[in-house]
């Protein structure tokens, strides 16, 4: 809102350019949002809640964190796909620590980005060093989330 007000007072009618760009972004994003909701809907139906609760639920412990760490790296797509999947996982019984590990692995190890961008642009040596140096991050984030959840649970 502040940017809209600032653009109104700038010379050259910048607010019209901003409005045109905003509409172009909306036009570009609407199909993606639609597809993300479609994917999450099918994902919700295809993945049984009891399976999610068993493998990623409160009682999954270390196993759930490790599974989240592994699966997250192989989840294709950007945030428009991954976050609706994360919402479905939560609604189907996934606990916070495995979900944190899942999202961390997705952001650090997205296999599709490694194959499409990192390897061709930066080479095998860089990709190998980056992956090996980052392997601990998703499980570490999951364990940290478990500690924080336990600590915050004592406050309430």
C-alpha cells in the first residue's frame, strides 16, 4: 500500500506502469495457483491420512525426520507446488519436526534444480561439495524443531 501511495506522487504516472505489471503478474500466476490447488487436491486424495500419520506423525520420531529429509529433496516444483503438499501433510497428521525437515530438504536439495541448473551451470565438483556439506541441514532442522516444540510446549 505504501508503494502505491509513493507511485501516485512520482512523475510520469508510474502508478499506471505498476498497475500494468501487477496485472501481468496476476495473469501469469493464476494458472500456477490453479494447478497448485489441483495438485494438492489430488495429493490429499491419493495419500491416505493414516500413512502420513504413521510415517510423519507425532510418534514417528527420528524416522519421521529422516523420511521428511529424504522425501523433501525429491519433491518436484517450486513453492506453488511444495507448500500445498505441506499443507496436505499437516492436515493428514504430519508432525512439525518431520515437516520442517521436509521443507528444509526441499529448499536445499530439490533434485530437479540440481539436475536442471546446478550441475550444468556449476559442474559436478561444486554440486558434490555443496550436497555433501549440506546433508546434515534437513535432519538438523527437524531435530531443532523437535527441541523447540518440546520447549515451547512446556511454556503453555
